[in-house]
């Protein structure tokens, strides 16, 4: 029976995996920063000792795109140094690392969806930190899967775009949503099921893209959310305002790897 560690288990994906784990035959261990701090090599090493994890699914990440522009050290500490620490622990314990990355490692200038082999060129600090984390794995890990995903949302957790739009609509609040960024929004449950498939099948190690297939803007996604719930609130499309973080305009993902 596979024994699986999930770090960052209090986030959208971690919580989704926890729900799905009840229907598997695997042995799961879910941890938050309070229990295992990936930025502390001693914390990780102590936790890994004698546990014999077969897989480590790293859902822990610094994900505040705007905040990363001023908190460079903090974002690198989690997204780069934390990943480096996990690589060390996984190598020492013969654990396969499954790491979640992002479409923001790309610059958004391509006119067609990004595949796994496309060159990376992040525009903001968040994307740069996630790419550096990938490089730590590519250069040093003995056994790994890097899964890049796009615009992750959860229908079942409160801290997500999906829930925020739905809550505002039900309150009758005014809705304005950007319409000049394109991606492939991904339901956390679909990504979690893909991770379970990776664990079950153990395909060739390397980088994989996984996202839902429909290319849309945040405005399009908001419209879809209201439609799913029979709501007809007006949603006003707007252009992206100038922010600290430059955001790529077009980052749909597509996979070239089937298994």
C-alpha cells in the first residue's frame, strides 16, 4: 500500500485531495505549515525520519502574486528553498516527489496553448520563484513529477475565485471581472484526480501539464459560474488594471503526454 505525504494540506488542492483520499486504499498523511515547515530542513528531516513515504505531494507554495513583488525573500523561501529541502528529504528517503507548479512560468506571448517543452520566461516574481523551484527539482531530484496547472479553483472551499464570485452574486453585489487574460481554469477536483492517476500508474517521470481544456478569461469563468447556479446577475467586463505584478495575457496549458 502506498504511503503518501501531502504538504500544504490546508489549501484548495490539499483539502480536495483530503476529501478524495477517503475513497482510496492508500495511506495518507496531511500536513500544514504548523506541523511541517518546508522552509526548515530540520523540520522536514525529522518528520520524514522512519516514515517511509512512497510519494510526497507538495501543495505548499507562496501564491500571492501581488505580494511576491515586495516579498521576494518570502516567496523564494517557500517556492525555492522549501522545494530544495523537500528534494533533499525525498532523495534521502527514496520518496517520489510530486510538485505542483504554474502556468505563470510562461510569458503569455505565445498564440497557442503551452506544451511541456515550451521555453519558460516568467514575467513576475511569483512566476520566477516557481520556475526556480522547478529547476531545483530538475537539477537535483532522483525521482519526480512536476505538474503545471492553470488558474486553479475549488467549488468546495471558501478561499477561491469560484466561491468569491458565487457569494457576491448571491448577495446582489456588483460584479466586475477582467476580460483580457486567457487561461485554462482548472477545477481542483480534476487536478486531484490526475495526481491520483499519477500515483496509481507511475508514468515516465518529468514535467506534465494538467488543466481543464476550455480556454477562457476570468470574465468567461464568472459567467459560467453564475450559469451553473441559475443566477443572472450582470457582470461587467473590465481590462486588467496596472498592478505591481505583470500578468501574462495568454497562458492556456495543453499536455503532450498521455498515459
